[in-house]
């Protein structure tokens, strides 16, 4: 009797599931059709609400429709929302549609322009790169800052000399010069290593510049810069020392792990944090015992 009961129960479940599947498919189809109607006929605020939902769902089903809206809409807030969604999804299919916004940068809304620059930072687009590099000289600090960040991510090492020229220009905004240093690191420009090493070793240099130069040398990873990093660690500037400690994790050399292990014993807590982070980045298995000790005691 028990076997018959279980067989009947299983049969009921199978039948119920079979009935539910078409119903679920119909509901999904209905939802999809409803969303398409919103995209085709809805007001801007309704479309913006839908975009927020699509971003939470990581749903890329309606990207073609959104590209069409991007090309036809006059609502800067809506266009910004669409491009932000595309950037979060690493969707490059809107480049051709977004490029005219860059080309017309002088007349575009400032906030939208920044979002377009940030969008293009994820893709290699020579036309966009050539415009973005010009935006570094913008009088708007936020626009110039986003352009510097995008230039660093472009992978265009031929822009190294352009960035250096901006840095050495006495009329260029002083507060953005650290951003140039970071962009050189993002470019991974080996030609910049002597310049960055010189900044790190210059005791009279601004402390933020020296710290960022350490970080950029870490990103480039040229072993010839290790001597400069070690000199920075020997200074009295404890924050610079923490940058120098973490910078060592970017190099492939036998001295790196011993150097980072010594950093775990430093009297300054930020240096120890940088050392622990660096050891994790290089996956130093020999560091596990001391890291376990630090986890319990530090």
C-alpha cells in the first residue's frame, strides 16, 4: 500500500509540474511583452524605472530596444541611465550610437558627457580615444578627471607622451596631476618607469604624487623600479611606506615575498595591512602561518 501511495504521489507531482511549466512560460512571455510595450510607448520615467529593474535582474533581453531609445531620446537623464546599464553589463553594442555625443562634446550636458566618457573607458575605440584625450584639457575638473581615467584604461601606450606633456605643463590643473600618474600606471607604460621612479625617490616631491607613483609602478611591474620602491619604504612618511609595501606585490622577484613578510612586523598598522594584502595578491603560501597568527593576535 505504501508503494502505491508513493507512486500516486509522484504521479500527482509530475502532473502538477507539467501544468505549472506552461503557466510559468505564459507569465514570462506576458511580462516580456509588457516590458516591450513600456519601451515602445511608455513615458521616460516609466522606462527609467524599468531600466533600474533590468539592472537589478542583470537582464540583457531588451538592449537592442534601449540602443534605439538612446539614439532617439532627448532626455539626458534617460540616456545616462541607459549608458550606465550598458557599462555595468560591459555591453559594447552602443558605441556607434554614443560616439556622436562625444563628437558634440562642447554642446552636450556635462553629466551625460562624463557618463559617455566612462562608458567608452571599457572599450577600445580609436575614434573615442582621440576625443577623450582632448577632454583632459577641459576647464571642467570632473570632465578632465573622467577623461584621464578613460585614457589610462584605453591601453594606448602611445598616449604616454601626451600625458607626460600635460603633467609638465605648468598651466595644467595641479589637483589633477596625481590622476595623470595613476593613468600612466593603468597604461602599463614601460617608458614611464624612469619618470615614475624619479618621482618616488624625490624627497621634495608632493607626498600624494610619490604615493601614486608607487602604485603605478606596481601596475607596470618592471623590476627595475624595485630599488626606488625600497627607498620609499625607508622614509619617515608612514603612508608612503604603506604604498611602497603594497607596490612590491606587483613585481616578480625572489625578494618580493621576504620583503612583504617583513612588512607584517612593521610597527605601523597600515604597512602591515598593505603587506598582508600584497601576500594575498601574490598567493604566498609560505605566509599562511604568520597570517594566521596576525588574524588571531593583530
